[in-house]
């Protein structure tokens, strides 16, 4: 074997790789950041568990139901909002809480009787957010624990360890979706998440396309034409937005046609969010073009940034399992507004008013990205 | 038609172009020559309005149609066509589609645009490939399309930044024919290159740059007159020649020796050749071959800057 040549080739590869500092930083930063993200989500044994936001409506207002309510509120696993049934159910439907527990009228009278004598059991309705159904199991388990404890206290300990008794109530799990007659379609959320992710990838290509045009001299030809800077950048924003909009339309056409996803909310709101997200995508692409150096390094960095945004946006794992600080932080990530907005207009079946905030936030991010892009855009030709 | 007055450009502390002035008249081809790093590309970028000059001004047009070129004067930019050094065409758009796009950037539309596209493709010999994508073209064809893209809006001034890099001789000749045709049509052409033979074949006047400054600007005849030697002698001789002594002989300039090959510039071929042969014979150097040639732009550049053009 020609060892000199072999050593020279190996050395060449190492020098080329390690001299590309952006690629090197990416290779190191990406696993660290993603590992830190998942580590933060799933926590360590010593971490304080994330409190699950739930809503509680007490239609009974009996001693027993109040005791159950107090126990639920005292449970460190929950962060409880209480109020009228309709308002609490609406909170679940908007995704503000993972579940809304409705203690029915007559619970205080019927539950002890059902426990001791059998007969009709009161029904505790749990309206839950079907996109985050994993929380439902925990809610149901803790609810049972608190009902049994409160009941035991009220009947003198008879319910403790009540292995021979049946549960003195039943729970009715109600999906908080647009229509009671239409079950939650899990494709709705996954299409929102993946649509957002891959359309942002298209936005990356818009930005990398500008960088390639610079490298190929095409940008020089465009700049030599009698065109203003705003026209040049504006054309990229519009073409990128139109492309994003077409892609989103095709993705949702497939979702609706094949996977029976429905826009149960405001169609105008859905279109508004789609347009705002399309503008966000193209302004994100322009930002990439403005701050990127080489197409190769920029593509890697932008994909990494997109994946982080998508993770924080709740497209990969539900945001409720994020630690509280991360849930708060994710509100300043545009993908969170896009995914939540599309969810709201599809399976949540919310009205146009629920689309307003996502549209405003997406447009605000678009303006921010575009402003930074215009500020940072290098209009000078490469120095020679 | 195109006039630059005292252009200057710095990047940080590095002065790339300093006090550069040049002009190109209608029906004239002016060559802009200089080695790599001389400031040609920055000069071209300023002449196209791609880079704002720190000092100086650029004007296009004559008389009442004279306009100062700035980024915000579309009227001036519209009269310039630029052929960048790179292949600045969209590989996956058809040839005609490329030209339609570039024509539209200059405000052309409809029948006029289609007419101009056909004319530009005709000129560069690609009319029969109008629908084909450049990714299927040879390097020479792509270069010709690159030129056509600058012609489609029928500009008065054309700026070519080394348009024949990597082009085969046949395509190069076709490009030269195009440029001469454009010159005959009254266009003003600025042509940057570091190929001497291209400048000698094409250019009416030559501007030579070095270190960001114009070191000479004249017609080819005018430049040759500046040379201390108008002809060269090349001889194959035995032994090492005393070049210092030879250089002091009247009518002999810059003698160099590379192995057996002795090269020298001479002011008058008729007088210098016999004198040189006698001088060599007197010092015992046998001469096996002798040839003469005319001094070229390479010699002019060497005499002006002390450097080879392709250093």
C-alpha cells in the first residue's frame, strides 16, 4: 500500500473538515442542543414534575364535591382553573388546559349510595384535549384517587382499600373537538406539524437559492438591471410565499382527501393562518440569505434552526410535557403559533377569533425576519 | 458613451481602485487589461452600478442623453448590458426563457420582447436551440447564451468581464465575431481580459491596470510606440551568455536566457540582428537557430510594470 498517499488523503480530509468551522460547530452544537432539549423535556429523577393544567367545574356544590375539588386543587400534579362548566370545557377545546373535569349535579348524594348500595352511578365528564391524550390517563387516575379519598372521609373510612366495592362513579371521556359526533383525527395535528416543518425547509431553499445566485453570478446580473433593492427582495418574498402557499394547499388537500382531516373551524381563519405562515416562510428564507455565507454551511445551519423551532413548536412532542420555562419560551417561537393556529382551525373547530392571534404573531415574526434580513443583507459584490 | 472619472474604491484599509478614469466611445472596443488582483472586477462592478464608488463618477450616453450612473438611475442602467465572468444563466430554464426573463427585467414585454429574444439568439447562433435548457449545452454554447442575456434589451454599452474563460477556440472565434458585429452596429464595448491575443485581435484601445491604477491607456499603436523594443529576437545558442554585458549593447533591451534559448528585445531588427550575431560569435557562442517576432501586449505590460500580466 502506498502509505504516503494514504496518509496524505486522510490528512486532506481532516484538514478540509476541521477548517470548515461552521460545519464543525454544527456537528458539535446540533447533538448538544437536541440532547439538551429532550433531556429538559423528560427531566431527571430529581426534577420537580411538570404540573398539568386542568379545569374544574363543580355543578354539584355539595360537601363531597367541594372536598373532591379541594383535593384536586391541592394535588401538586395539577394546576387547576375552576369555574362554570361551559367556560371550563371551552378552555379544553382551545387547548389552554389538558382536560376539564365536570363534577355532575347530584354527585354528593349519588356517589355514597352507589358505593354502599350499588345502583346508578353519577357520571363525571372529563373533556380532554385529544392531541395530548397521554395526559388523560394521569387525570383519570388522580381523579379516581381524590374521589375515593373524599368519599372515604365522608362515609367514615369505608371506601379506603375498597377492593370489594365497585367505583361509585363512572367517567365519561369527552374529546374536546369541533363536533361531538366526529372523533378526533390524529392526522390533523401531525399534518399541521409536518406541514410547517417541511414548508420551512422550502423556505431554506429560497434563502440558499439567493446564495447560489450570488455564487453563480446571477445575482450580479439581477443587480445590474434597473431594479430597486426592494423590488429584488420583494420578489423573493412573494415567490417564496406563493410557493409555500401552494405546498400547504397540496399537503392539506392530501390530508383532507386521503386522511379525512377537516377544517371544522373558520375557513377564513385557516386561509389567514396559511397566508401568514407562507409570508413567515419566505421572510425566514430571506433572513437565511442575508446572514448566510456559503450555501452549504447555511443550509446545514438553517435546517438545524428549523428543527429546533419545530421541536419547540410542539410538532414532534406535545408541548405540555415541556418544563414550564420551556412552555413559556416556546411562545416566542413562530412555529408554535403556526401549529396551534392550524390545529385551532381544523380539529378544534374554533372560530375566526382564535385565528387572529396566530395571524398577528406570524405576521409580526415575518416583519421581524424581513427587517433583520434587509438590515443585514450584503448588497456589495464579493471583494476582489 | 461610457465615461468613468476618477473612480476610487477601498475595502477597509485596502485601496482596490484609485483615481481610475477611462472612456469608451460608440463603435469602439476598449480592452481593460491587468493581472489578477489589479482591480478589474471592482472597476467593472462600479461601471455597472453594482458597487458604489467611494470617489469619482460614471456617466453613460452623450450630449443631452448623458446620465450619471448610480444605483438609483434606472435610465442609465437600462443602457448597459453586462456579461459577467460567471455563467449567469438559469440552467434549468430554456434558452429563450432565460432571455425572456432578462428582457423583462429591463421592462421589455410582449411582441417586442419576443422579437429581441429571437434577435439575440440569432446573433449568438442559438436560434435553433431556443427551447433547450442550458444544462444540455456545451460550455461554449452556455457562454454565448450568457452574452445573449446581456444583449436582449439592446443596450448602447456592453461590458464583458472575461467572457471567454474556459471556452474552446471555435466558440471563442464565434464570440469574437459577435463582438465585432456589435461594434459595427455602433455599440460601445468594454472588454476585460488577461488574454493578450484577445485584446490584440479585438480592441481599438487598451487600458492597462495594475494595483488599482491605470498605468497606460492608448491605442495599440500608441502603446507599441512606448516600447523600448518593437521586435524580439530568439536564438538558440551554446553556453551561458553574459546578459549584463549584452544588455549594454546599443539597440538591445532586456536580454534573458532560458537554457539554450536567448531572448532579447530590439529597437531596429535590421541593425540589431547582425550586430547581435557578431557579438555572440566574438564571445564564442555558436548560434544554431534565430527567429524574430513583434513585441506584444505582454511585453508592453512587462515594460510598464516590471511584471508578467499573468503573475
